[in-house]
C-alpha cells in the first residue's frame, strides 16, 4: 500500500515521519509533491489536506486524522462519506488536555492573571484569597473521550464537576445536563470548559445569551473548536465584565490575526491551539493497529459518524 502523509502545522514533523516509517515499514510513504503516485494511495495520514489533493486520491480506503478532531476532513467538498475516518483516541492526549484545563482553572482560581497584569504595570496587587477546589464547580461542555479525561482528573482533585452533553447518561460523580437544561448547567458553573466538536449544532452556541447566564465573575475556557464562540458577543462580554476571564486555545480563524481585539484584553489568555497536542508514538501505533485490521479484513470500522459531524 502507499500512504500519503500531509501536515504543515504540527510540531516535530520529522519525528512524525520517522515514527510513521518505523511502524508502516513495509509501505511506501509519499507527500503531496509525489502527485504521479496519487493513484497508488490507499491510506492518508493527514491534518488539513487541501481539498483539490483529496479529489485526486481515487483509490483511498482509509483516512487517519492526526488529531481528535475530524472537522478538517468533513468540511472538504471532495470527502466521500464512504471512506472511513479514524481519529486519534489516546490516553496521553487525554492527559495533556486534562493538564491544560487544570492549568487554566488554577490560573483563574489563584488569580494569576491579575498578578501577571499587575506585574506588567510594576504594581504590587496585595493578598487575594484563592478559591478552594471543593468550592469550585467546573462545567464541562461536551463530555466525550477527552472531556471524560478532564472530568476524571478534576474529580480526583476534589473539584465539583458537572457536564453538559447531547444524551442523558449516568456518569459516576458527575451531574449530567443535556441541551434541554443547558441554562441550569451554565448558571451552576463557576468555570465552563468548552470541548465541543465543530458541527452545525455547536456553531455560536456560546453567544450573548449563554454568556449572560454565566456567573458574573466566572471563567470560560475554550479548548474544543472556535466555531462554538460568537466572537463579537464574547468580546463585548469581556469588555463589560472586567472580572470575567476567557482562556482561549481555539478560534474561528487560525492563526489568530494580530489585529484581533482578543490580544489586547487584560482578561483574556490566548494559547495557539495546543491544549491537546497529539502524542506521536501512541497515535502512530494506534493508526497502525487499525491499518493492520484494514489489511486483514479489507475494511475498517470508522469511529466517526459524518452525519453527526464528529
Ligand atoms: C486538536 O484540535 C485535535 O483535534 O486533536
């Protein structure tokens, strides 16, 4: 089989290439420059593949997303829903995203942003009482594979964890809300961690109404996708409520333009889409295990439902 590898945004692309060669040692690995071999390509390991390249891969049997999200594939006009997509489901990524969430929650509850802003002004802000874990309710918006990792870590550390998800299910130690009672979920949260996939249903879900229902001095962490936030509404909310904090890892348009107002606001922390960096070794190992199944059974079960959008 021939594998097309394409990714221009991730860190450590050399390590990715080496690791793919190590696992897929009997296969030919090509790049988008090797267009003469496109007809041989059966498998693609990709992140943000251009649509015109996808249209030229006529013999594709499987697509591996190099991350947890698959919106970068589903949005392509030339994506044929019959081609199975495998996305990364990995414990290390789960640990990374849980660590990221915890770091931003701690930043908020220990007033670090306030101290950072006062340092810029050379101003000793004085003692501020932190919020204790047991008194902080963290609401996880989107309780999938990764959301569960965050919930488990926070539960261990004595936070009060609640979650909002599509379907009502029982999860130990977590009060679950669904779309129907999302307002109660928002009103009960001191911190909202949004980890929603990008779908038509999640578009601008965090809008003026959502923000108005959040507690006045609370905090929003977005590590899902930028489509979930109506950015104009969030900017207005942040300007009006100086003690409301936003920790933003994802945006509607990435990279975030230097002209964006988000950069300038003292109650915003920006990171460049790094909350759930894919762990290379376990992810390639996972891809290879699925690939072996495909070779053996001539097909592989996709864990993505294109109609759901994730
Ligand atoms: C990152 O955003 C991912 O989808 O893994």
